[in-house]
């Protein structure tokens, strides 16, 4: 990356491929998720280190409750552990940690940790890390519609997003899906209207800073017209 290359403000990841990473090594899937957390640490440092202000990660979807019980409890434990262990570093680094999604399936202790993480980091100015946990794009839109109806106010394209769970975030400029599948899997459905999409065959635990830089390089060359025309073309 050159320092004058156009940078995104917000990059989001669908972190896919942990299970296959583990399977290739004849390990149980939970080892892949554990390795995936290490990649989160690296990618967060790389993203904020490059001056990108918003990083959003799809960690657990509204559909992931259908996975085997022990995998679900393993993911909940990793999330809990992440909130406990990474909080001091995020606080030191000035990174705001937000969690969006439903909290219905989470116990009180975990809910408390989520609130505490935000309270302790909300003054940060270096970056914004948002973890989507028990998140679904459809559930987000339906929740927003219900809040609009309850408020009794008619909305338009500029006010509707303030009812979404991402109200405090700009729309993602880039969405990256690792793991080789070409689908969106109920991620930020409303917010991605004009996002640039990148699909990588790399399994999430193997995702590197070099690949991030390749994506940023490709993004810096895009001509985003948001439905308009480029007079120079
Ligand atoms: C997809 O891989 C990944 C997930 C469903 C979860 C992503 C979770 C982490 C990176 C760890 C949890 C971290 C926190 C902080 C909550 P997959 O299991 O679908 O992989 P596969 O497609 O190869 O089976």
C-alpha cells in the first residue's frame, strides 16, 4: 500500500473456513475456531494500524445455533474469553469494542461483559471493532422496522439506518468473505447496498496481512459511483 492510496473507512469480514482449517490438520473443529481468534487479533492490528477506522466481524449468525451443542458452547466460551482477555489491550490501543446481535441466547454474565467492554472502551479514538454475535441481517431489518412502527414516525433512507443495530457505524466500504464460498449468509443486508465485495479462497485462520493489502490495493483502484456516472469515462 502506498500512503496516498484511497483507504476504506469501514471493512467487514465473514470469517469462514475455521472448520476446514482444523479438518485439514485432522483436528476437531474447535481448534479451527481457536486459531480463528488469533487471526482476529492480527487482522485488528493490521486494519487499525493502516488507519482504517471501522472493522466489523461476523462471529456468530442467528442460524449458527443449529450447530452441534458442543461447537456452540465452544464458540460462546471463545467469545467470553475474548471479551475478558482482549479488553485491556483494546482499551490501551483506543479501540471501541461494540457487540451487535441479539443477546437472547447469552447468559447474564456474558451480557455484563459485553456492556462493560463498551463502557471501558467507548472513549477510544483509534478505531471501532464491532463483533456481530447472534447477528442476522434480516433480524436487524425486522427489529428496525418494528422500532420505526413503535415510534410512529415515517422513515426515509437517511433516518431508517438510525434504527438498525449498526446505527453508530458507517456502511461498510468493503466486505470480505474468506473460505471460498460466494454468498452473503444473512450478514449486513441493508448496509451493504454499495459495498465492494471480495471473496477469498483462503481459510480464515490462514488470512494474512499480505492478502489484506492486496484487497486494499484493489479497493484503492475502484471507481465507486453509487449509482451515478463518472464524467471522466
Ligand atoms: C466459520 O467457520 C466461522 C464461524 C462460524 C465463527 C467465526 C468465529 C471465530 C473466528 C471465533 C470466535 C471468535 C469470537 C471472538 C467470537 P466454519 O466453522 O463455518 O468453517 P467451515 O466452513 O470450514 O466449516
